[in-house]
């Protein structure tokens, strides 16, 4: 199951004790249980002709499941033992808008990357984006969105022809625009500027005006920095091919960083300064007690064996909204340690947390 799903850009999580598999693919969340003929996709239950099975210590799912969850056309050629998978055309998932003082930003979420073009129309004034080779899979309520922010009146989405989905922006008056695409997840972004406004440098993500510091503002006073070396004690974290443990790497980096910051006169505290296990709640309580202004959590992530060249740095910032399912998965995975705090969890919760972290069957 894993090879096919990952080849289609999906992700599998396997819970062996529950015989439960979750699949995230093409914007959908799918749950299925071994030997259970039902499949849950985005909360809706579908019954299968053939349930998932475990054969030779591997999870096997039918082609029917792949066709349903990945929305692809599948053909099996028995003579050559070859599986042919044709992906269905890209489609629109969602249209979102953000109003700013100088512009309105509209984000069009796509199932996958595709070509697009934009242009203006007059009488009345409007801008459109054509998403090439795509189809619109939006709820009726999302096909016409009322904005009325002084820049855009409405955003309308429709199937222009068999090969093009057109998104139209009805304007209050003629306006200048800029557009670009982003990936992970795939989306098209268009900025439509208020009349007379100069283009600002494009932002990767929308930022509320009140979140921007005032021009020339300076931070005064000493800001306390909290450094949190991930894992520790009974929790080794990831283990490298030489046996090096993540908890050792993060502690070494934390001690070095503490030295640099203190040398610069910055008040700095560590959630742990030796090899000991610290619960997430205790780490956050410590940071609050020290009145921390910045909380830096250090981790050293692992990758699967088939990606030995993976390298680089990941930086995650606190946000009130996750951006896409991948971010939600990361947050859930990194926060699992909090479920096992002795002061707040029952024995059942401890067992469940332990099961979730168990080694899994190949999938």
C-alpha cells in the first residue's frame, strides 16, 4: 500500500495495535481497518467489495481503494503484471480571500500543480484567472463568494469549458494585479491592489496589518530566550545509523546556543541542561515562569532509508492556523509526548499513547 500511495503523493500512518491505517491524499483523509469492509473518507463511510488484508506482514489494499481515495483511473494488465495509473485532471479545492489595507489577496487551492493565465475585462471591470486542464470541485456555496471590501465585490468560479476552470473577480473599479503560484500545497495566489496603491513585496503567507511592527520600531529592554532541547532521558528521539541519538544532538546544540546568547548579554534558560526526560507541560510551564519572550524548540528529524540524500533545516513558527494537512500532522506528531503526562492522563491514555508510538508493520 505504501509504495502506491506515496507514488501518488499521499502519506500513510499505520497503527498496528488497532490495525488502523490512515491515508492523506489529494486533500482527503481516509481511515480503514484491516478485515473491515467499510472505509471512511472525510467522515463519510463507503463499503468495499474487498477489505484491506495483511499478507506476508504487509498491508494489502484493493485497487478499488486506490481508485476511490486517489481519484485516479486504474488498469491492471494481467499478462505483463503491470499496473497503469492515470491521474485525473487537477481540480480546485477551495477559494480563500484576505483583505489588507493596500490590496486583497485571493488564494485558489489546487489538487496539483497546473498551468494558469490571467487577464482583465472591462464593462464591467473584472479580472479572471483560467486554471488550465482543470475541473471545479467546489461546494455550491464556494462557487460565488461575496467580499465587498472596496476592491473586490465577488469572486465567481465556473467551468468555462471542458478544459478550463475560470475564476472571475468582479471589481469596484479598474485595478492592477499580480499573481504567482506556490507549492506544498499547490495553489495560485492573486493580489489585486487598491487604486493608486504601489505594489508591495509579495508575501508567502497573508499577514494581518496589526501583526506588522510599526516602521522604525525598536525592541527595548532584555528579552528572555527559552531554549528547549527536544527529547531526553527515556525518550531518545530519532536514532542515526551510527547510534547517535537525537536527544544528544539537541542538547549539544542547546548548550552551545546558550553560551552564544549569554555571551551577547541575552538572558537565556534551558528546559533541560542534562540527559533527563521533561514532559511538554513542564517545558511550557517553565517557559511561562521565566517570562520567556522567545521559545526555541530544537529537534533533529530522521528520514526513511530510501532518501539518504535528505538534508537541510526545517523551521516551524507558531500560528493560530495550520497551513495544510502536513503542518497539522507535524504538530500532532511533535505534541504526542504531552499525552502521557502522569498528572493529567489516565492509564488508558498512557496505553493509547504508547500504542501510537509502537513499531509498525510494513505498509
